[in-house]
């Protein structure tokens, strides 16, 4: 341990460490002495915005507004003790220019300004520039129309109705030279692929006659935002139909309609709910082949025809020739109304040949599954043995069953 202590002492003597430490201490003490007791002056430059006063008086008394010069900056050269100027910022320096005592009419003015420093031991050495340029103009109030421009494409099968706004015009106030350039308040609305009526609150910009945006810094708007309503309508092509009566004869006839369909437009939900439009009815029993009738196309509420669509349609009756056919039906349903019966009912007939009549096309298109045969019994009311029971035969509308039919039922 003693060995290392002696080596350190010899190294410090060789490097003259003590003298260096002493010199450093003297330097620090001397600096503190100069700064605290002598505190020499320092000079710095600051960029400071000019505050305009008297602007309200210009407007109220002379009807004038500042067009240019409202955001001027000047350079202020400040001298102060070092300890004080070290903490000085531009925001602590007050530069003001009073307009009310100089300006009375529109024009360009060179205005002098005053500089105020936060402490008495600070001095303003120089300012640059010596004056600021201010341009004033007469204040004008103007009512301008609101215009709407949509951005985007209409969705397929949809169209936009008349776009409206909650206000037709807005009022603006500002320098005459600016206000005179403004032609309209333009609202831009995103209307891409809309499928329902939309209402939105929007900002607007001020534009000239060519649609170029006008600077708004000096303009005061009475209305800041505009509500825009975009009605959205659904367009759809739907077929026209004529109801044929009575149902028993309808299957033997058809109808040709000209036009066969029309294009409708209206509220999206109302249009979507319409699959076809029935324009009237024709009595097949009281008409002949080729008879024609004209019908007025009547639409549901909330829906209308698109431009150019016909308001009437012609329907021509086409009578189908009558034919007969025998269809073998194996699906026979036995329905026993008895409850808690000790007897058992068994259907012995496996199929029936049913003869039907109707329009040729309808009869030829029939399948066995289109005919329903039902045997309704009450086994409690029947004696043991085999019985012939009449059946009910059901066929599609327009098809007539020829004859009566029965089946064998065994009661045990």
C-alpha cells in the first residue's frame, strides 16, 4: 500500500498537477468576479412581430380593414448586462404600431412603431426597418350564392336527385379589393357510390368567376359551414303483368304486353320491394283470342317512371286450345279421422288414372306430382270389411278433373 502511495506522489510531482489545479481554481474565481462584480454589457439582435393597435377604430370609424402589413416582423438590437440579456427572449419585447392616429382612408402607409423592453437597464440600440408598410382598404359586406360540387361517381342503378343546402347564400365581410373578386361559396362533397340519401355538414371555400380560390385571411364569414342534402334514387327495370280471371280459365290463356317492362325510379327501399307491376285484369271467359286492351300504368307511392317511359301499355289475349289427358297417380294419401280406434284402415288401391282437361300447354306440362289425391275416412264409423271410398282430387289452377274417383279401403 505504501509503495503505491509513493508512486502516485512522484507522478503528481512530475506532471505538476498541483499547479494545474491551482490555475484552474484561480480562473473560475476570476470569471465569477468579472461576471458578478463587473457584469459587462452584451448586445444581441431579436426578430419581433409588430402588434397593430387601432385596427378596430379603423373599422368602426372609417370602415377600413388591413389588407397587408398585419404580420410584419422587425429586428431589434438590444444592449443589456450579460446576466440580464442571457434570459431575454423575443416574446418579452413589445413592438407596437398605432394605426388610428395616422390612417383615415384607403391606401398604402409607412408606419412608425415603438419598442418597449422589459427592464430599465436594457437599451434599444437599433431597429430595422425604421417603418413598416401597411395597406388598408374599405370594408365591404357581400351576400354570395352557395354552389355545390360533387366528387365521385354515381353507383350503378342509382341516380342523384336535386342537391339542396340549408342556406342559399352566405354573407362575408372584408377589404373591398378582396370581396369584389369573390363570386360564390363553393362546397365540395364526396358523393362516390352513394346508395341512400345523405345529409352532411361541410366547409366551403371562396372562389371567383373562374372557380379559382380566393385568399380568406382577411375575410370574415358570418356562416362557417353549410348542410348539404343529396337525395339518392334507385333505378330499376320491372316487368308489366295483366291478371287473368277467372282462375279456372286462366291456364288456357296468355297475354302479350307492349311494352313488356318499364323503368322506374324512386326511394331505394320502395323500388327494391317492387318485382313487377300489375296494370289491370282481363276476363278470359268473356274474351276471344286476339282481344286487346289499353291500360294506364299506375305506380305505387314513392315511385315514378323515368323520363321517356310510356304511361300506358297494350295487352293482347292469346287463347290456348283445350286438350285432355289421363295421368296415373300413385301418391294417394289416406287420412283417418278416428281417434283411439281399435280398428285398422288399409288402402288397397295402389294408383288411380285421373283424366284432366285444360289448356294444351298446361296439360302437357303436368306431372303426376301436380295431382294430389286424398282419402278421408273415419274408421270408427265403418264396419269391418272392404269399402269403396270416394276421393278428393286437387289439380293446379286452370286444370279441370273429369269424372269421379274412388279407392278400396279395408277395415280390420
